[in-house]
């Protein structure tokens, strides 16, 4: 990349770009940056390993509920997925393998936590404050992920409980559950994977449900050796299988994204699954949701309902009044003494921006602007924060398809933004306020017709009910918009600074 006048001493390199996070998306961005001829960049990763949320989520039963052939990048094929839905260790191993295959470790600075970002408009440079000193770059790709942070929920009496507390997203493998009385709080996507494993080892499991979710069977097979061999030898066969899965998931949008007659069919299918697996009418009633399918994330499991009916498992639907030193008290006044509480209560989702302050042009604060709900242009650029490109940004979430399919569109868009700044020697590239406003007006209007806005509470919405997370359409539409790059959507300022140019080995 050609650069203009250097204004900084060499001791502080100014990278062409900095990628925040070495999870699936940060690594995917790195692959595409190298492909685009950008190699003076660094990936800042707070942990000492790649993998992001898949590195962190090691709870028993952790697996992806989207088929692996689709939950992977098309440019980083893995012909040997062991199952339809791979377990988390296999996904982590794939991410490690992808890191080596594309020789990405040389770019990663492990053990470096980003604490803040600020943009110098005169220089056209972002300074990233980290716990290991400042880093500078002309552009930044945010790939820190929406489900990277988790903490115990604000439940009354949390600190009084004297037993073992485990957060699903930070599993403590040193704690032996055998023979223990365990409580699980939460019945979302993580819980339905954990509970079937817990009932196999714990003495007893009490599941505290606040809201039952819609559950569809998860048809999970070991991949036949023949298919693995075929995928290895004939990549186009794997591509065809992926395309078929993609189209199958796209079809689900008609019922899960929009509230339509297909939504009613999905409800019927889920009820049939419930009827088939649960014979007790009272339990069935307790497990029947009162919201439209799609409003909250669909749960995919064939072993959750059987686990709930195991002799050592009990579903509790009374609200939790408080935690107490020995367990939980529900609002019917019953004390549930347990040795361990598993909190499968979700994540600290970053609906108001990344988990560090971002200061843009004229000292504006992204967290302040997004306090009531994030807004961006095509989920990737935010006015006033130039040369900054988000992955899994506002309204980029899929309700029916693979996040990694959407991610590919985001990565390509971000790389296009980075190369536009570098190739045109721009000081900055800032999306126009009116373009962003027009985009969001339309988007929010389209969101009103979706299942997510049909009256349930979910982590997709802010406390005020603003949807800052989901994309109201087919993945195909999302990808089409991400493929279209219109320079006229952006305000351009010429005169970028010199970059580190020679690539530096770090980490
Ligand atoms: P979640 O879907 O947000 O579920 C949290 C559960 O905890 C809900 O049942 C919630 O009840 C309950 N809960 C939260 N706070 C509570 C409280 N104070 N008292 C009682 N109950 C409480 O979280 P998650 O299961 O970790 O999943 C989060 C996201 O991670 C998913 O939507 C998905 O995107 C992703 N995920 C993906 C996979 C995969 O296979 N790809 C697997 C796991 C997770 P309410 O419903 O009443 O709020």
C-alpha cells in the first residue's frame, strides 16, 4: 500500500489496519486482508489463544446448532467435519487449523486487551489504548464479537449463596459434578445443550425456567466416511451440500423472520415434537411457549425434553425469589438446597457498541450515541467514526441462517473499506449522516413486521424494545447489500499518513 508523508517517529508504527479479536471473524478478516494485499496489520487478542466464543464456551454438550458445513467460511473449507452439528472442541480445532493454514499467527498479538479507541481527524489515525500500551492504525476492523462477555445476572441474594456458581460461558472443568445436587437457571440455547449432559452425571438437576422456548429436533448424524472422502476430493460436492443447506435455511426465514402462516407451521412442528417427546400434559403445558416462533432464538435439540423427564431431573417454573446461602428460594416459598448453580443466563450483549469507549470525529462518543440502541450503515460503518468497520455490527444478526454466512459479507465489506482508504491515500472515509439515517429509517420500518418485534423479550432488543441486533430479511439480501460498495455513500478526506509498511512479527 502506498502512503503519504510520514508524521510519526518510526518507534510507533502506524499500521494500515488493526483487527480487534482473533475469533472466527477477526481471523476471517485477516485472510481477506492478506488476499487484498494488505499485510501490515496486527490482530489484537486479549486471550492467549484464537477461537473467541468457541474457545470460551466449553460447557458440557457445547456444540453448534447450525450445521458445520454452513457454520464455517466458504474460503476455509473443512471436508472432515465429524458430524452434522460439530461439538465446540472440533470447531475450536478447525479455527486453530485455519489460523495455521493461512499463516495468521504472525499477525496476532496475544494477551492484549483493547481498552479504548480514539480517532485523530487531522492525521486520519486511530489510537487504540491497550493494557500493553497504545497502538496506531489508519483503519480498524472490530471483530470482538457480540457474545464475548458474560457475567452472573443480577439475581437477588447472588452473593449470599455459599455453594459453587458456574457460568455456562466460563465452565469450571475442575469442579466434579458427580453426585452433586445441581440447579440450572435458564432454558435458552446454552441450557438445552447443558442439561442433557448434566443429568448423566449429577445426582439431581433442578431446571429453573422463566420462559419456555420453541424447540425443534436436531437431526445430528456422524458424517459418513464416504462423504468426507468425497468432500476432500471433490470440493464442488461440498460446495453443493453447503448451498443446499444455505437454501434450506433461507426458506426458514419465511417463518422465523416474518410472522406468517409459515410461522404457524413452525409452531405446529415444534408442538408435534413436544407431544412426541413429552407424554405428561401438565409438563407439556409448562413447556409450551406463549410467543411466536422466531421471536426468541429457536432451540434445536432432540435430547432436551427427554433429559427434563429423567428420574433425577425436575423442571421448576415458579419464579426465583432469591438465592440463599444453601440454594434458591422460589416465590411459592420453597427452598431448593443445591451444591452448585449453573447460570445459563446468556451474555452481556453489546447492544450499545463495543465494550470499550470509542471516540470519533470532534470527540463524539459512540457509547453515548448508541446508549438507546446502536445504529450503523449496513451494520458496518457509523457516521462520525471514520475508517472503522464493524463485523457483527448493529442489525447484522441472522434469525434463521448461519452467522458465518453473514460474517463473510461483513468481512468483505470491511476489507473493501480498508483498501479504499489505503489505495486512495485517504485521511478518512466517513459514511454520510443522511445515508445512514435513510438506511435505518427503512430498516426499522421493515423490522416492525418481523417476529422479533411480536411481543416477547429477548436479548435482541434493548430495554426500550429497540431492535439493534437483527437484520430483517433473507441472508441473500444482506449479502447483496454488503457486496454493493458505493463510494458516494461516504465523505472522503484526502491526505493519509504513512503506515508501518514492512510487516512486523509480533506475539
Ligand atoms: P439466552 O438465550 O439469552 O438464554 C438465557 C436464559 O436464561 C433464558 O432462558 C432466560 O429467560 C434465562 N434468564 C436470564 N436471566 C435470568 C434471571 N435473572 N432469572 C431467571 N432466568 C433468567 O442465553 P444462551 O442460552 O447463553 O444463548 C445466547 C445466545 O448464544 C443464543 O441466542 C445464540 O445466539 C448463542 N448460542 C448459540 C449456540 C449455538 O449452538 N450456535 C449455542 C448456545 C448459545 P428468559 O427467556 O425469560 O429471558
